[in-house]
């Protein structure tokens, strides 16, 4: 749950690929971004509602403020989220096979890939 702090994921995934035994499985749980503006809006809104204590009827202005606050906080913390598709691209680019998302709930995911057997 910390790879979203890594700027060069392709390099990290290559290192992980290198230390796995053939047939080894890499499982990653982390934060991601959406692959579209609409999806990112839904993620941002959900994060804002969580920050506001799940006030489903929160005023739109409060939601916008919470989204802006969260974006600033994410940037200050060095978070660099990318889409599931981008993660899978990195994994396959490093030689992993079967890279896919097993589970996703807004910005949290579990991805899995296997290093081919010999």
C-alpha cells in the first residue's frame, strides 16, 4: 500500500520480477487513479464524502472544498497514483504474464501477475 509513492514503477516492477522465482506470483494492493475524467471525479467525490463523514447530502461547495483539500494533501505527501491499465502495462512490459485487477473499490485495488515458468 505504498507503491503510489514511487515515481518509477516500471523500474521497481523490473526489480521485483528479477527476484521472483519462475512461476512466482506478485500481488500488489495499492491506491490508483482512474483512467478517465469521469472515473476520477467519482473517486475524488467518494474520498471527499469519506473526509466529510459520509454526509451523503453534503453541500456541493463543501464537497468541492474537500476535493481540493485532498488533492493538495495528496501532492504534499508525494502520492503519484496511476490507473489500473497503466500498472498492468508496467507489469507486462517487465515480463509478467496475466497482469490483472482482482479487486477494486474506488481508489484501492489488488493487482496480480505471474512470472512465467522458465
